[in-house]
C-alpha cells in the first residue's frame, strides 16, 4: 500500500506521515529531505543554488545514508530546498529513488509536495494536508521560540508565503491538490485530531 501525503510547509504533514507510518507499520519517507540534501551538497561544493548543473550533479550523486543530517531540519535548509526543487532535472533525478521507496513492502507513507500528482499518481490513498498561512506561521514561530531563536512572526509569515509561491508556481511538478486526494485542513486541529481524521480517511478509502 502507498499513502501519499502532500501539502505546504508547516501544515503538519511530516508529523502526520510519521504517525501514520508507525501506526500502520509502514516505511516513511520525508521526500523534502532529498531536496534539502541536494541543496546542502550544492552549497558544500561551493556552487550557487541556482546553478542547475551543480544541483543535478548533486541529485544524481545523493547518498540516502546522509539524510539523517540534523542540519537538514532547519528553516534555511527548507528554503534552499525549494530553490533547487524548481529544477526539472533535479526532480527527475530523484524520482526513481522515491518510487522505489514507495514499493517497499508492506507499504510506505511518503510526504512532500507532488507525491499524489507525480511521484505516486497511483497511490492507494492521497491526503492533502493544509492550514491557513497564518496558522502555519504561528506553528513555525512557536518552534523558533522553543529553540530560543529570535525571529519576528511577520518574518516567518513572509517566508511561509514566499515558500508557497515557489512551490505552487514552479513549472515542474508544482504543489497542487490531486483530483482524487482527500483534503485535510489542520488549521483548527491538534495533531491527535488530525491523526484520527487521517486514519478515518484511510479506512474509508481502502474499504471501498
């Protein structure tokens, strides 16, 4: 079984994907880490994120064993990822790895921006997780505060909106709601409530 979880930054899709995978006993892949790792390697090699050829080389040579790098979890890494993710050849280079991961038995949960539309269009269940930009900015702002990072809420909101614009506006595999995806708005939901709602969606989908 393949479960595709898509949605914008700070919507809660990553946490939800991990919870669902643990609940179902499935493998879990945060596909955003692939693009974050590509951006990291481009910078590490001394090139600009906009240097398409350097990003393609990094994508083709990506070592999945290096996805546990703690630096990949930061906001800066996410912003950098959305820049290299706009390069069609980078997306093509990472596509096979994602599809192979999705086929791992007994099942897999993949979260990203184009799982249900491009990576796994035949996924058994597709869920598009979203929330208002203001709610997502508040969540990200709370994460910064918890870490002791000084950043203004307005700056976080601006970053969220800019990230959304890049993700939805790119020509290659833009973030969008798949025609057969279930929409899950977490704006007013706790993670427990979102998890329960997602489990309900999955049960209804596979029972048909």
